[in-house]
């Protein structure tokens, strides 16, 4: 089923106008005093981002997330609600990247995702991929919010795939974590896929407010920080802070680092301190474990102390 965005917005009582590939409106959530329209929904059937929405208040996700969060439709009923109120009558299918790519404003080839990656609601993933994601703490809402997928064939077979998008929402890279016990736990793009140097997981949700950002090495740790109450999160996908990472992070007033509990993690914290501490506070939180291994309430408490 492909959602008809005009029907979806009408069903949710959102008045929007077309601007390019998006439908734009003031934020429909009552706790956001949105005086200038900053709520955008991609209306481009056939594009992998069709139906995804984002707002400067930090909210974002898929049509399912919007129906659940705004209209209060429970997760068990949301697919039927969408089909009735915004569906196109076509049978439900699986969205597959087929190696999709985008081009920059000059028309040059930019990032190309490896083929064989599938995107659909977490509850519809194959058992091994779904079980691994849930075991690592990923919620259905996060899977939709961040567009997380999985691969069962191709170069990324046996991995969950976390797309990395820029502040403009454009795909720039990915982080792929093995769920099948492969010896090489992480894969990142090959050079011919044209990943953006210094791409930073989390940038697509930063919004206009740039107070504090929580920095981690990997996306799974950043997702754990988000579940524990962090606002803006960032993951660099490795242990080397690139110049573009520094440029992006320098836009925040404060940096909180959740280093992995190893030498590489300490190295990331040291690099962040050396690059940014002269201009803004840089706080390192010693966990003794990786962030996604810390119980959520404990991590929430440690983050609250650091953010106070």
C-alpha cells in the first residue's frame, strides 16, 4: 500500500500546501508554537522517502508514526486505518533499495546505497533480523523514525542497515551491523558508492535548536541515548573524528560524549576535546560499558547529570 499524502493530511485535519516535493504546514502537534510552517511531508510516490515527515520541533517519522502520535491510533490498528483513510488500493509490498541513488544540486552522482536492503515496519521483518534489533533495544518507533532496514542478500546480507542522512534529509552513507554472527560486525560503504565524508548519523533530526548534542561512535549507541532522553544525538560511524564531523558538531553549544568502553572510545573522546573544548563545554560520561549495554534508566540518570 502506498499512502496518498493529500488524503492522509486531510484525514488528520492538517492543512498543507505543496512546495516542490513536499507538503508543508504549521506543526499539527499542540505543544509546538509553530508560527512559521516547518512541518514537511515528502509527497513523491516511488521515492524511498515518500510519506516521511519532519518538523523543526524534532518530531519525524513515517505515516504510521504520524497517525499513531497525532491521532492516537494504536499500533495494531494503524495499518488498517491508513489503508481506509489514505491508501491507494494497491497491495502491500516490500520496499527495496535496488541500489537507489540521489544526485547533488549540480547533477553529479552522490551516495548510492548497496542493493538488497529492505525497509518496512519492524514487526514485518524476518525473525532473525527483528529479534536482533529488539534485543539491541531498537523500538518499532525508532525503526520507522530513522528509516532502519535489513538485508538478506547482497553485500550487506545478514545485517541491519541504519541510513545516515544529512541535515537536508538526503542520504549520505549507512552503518550496517551484522545480526547473523558474522566475524566482521560492521560494514560501511565502499568508495564507489560515493558516501559523504564526515557524514553524521542523527543530523537529519537536529532541527533549528542547537543546544546540546550527545556524541557516540555507532548508531546503536546513539539510539540507546535517544531512548534514555537525549535530544539531539550524533554517531560518527567509527573511531576517527573527521573534519566534517567537527564542523557539524561545532554548531552546538555543548557536546556530551558517550565513549565506547575501549581504547578507541577514549580516543574519540580525546579527539572531541582537542577539537572543540576551546570554544564550548565538552563533557565525557564514563559508563564502563558501551551505551547500549547500560540499562535504560541508569543511562537516563547519567545523561540527566551530564545535561544538568
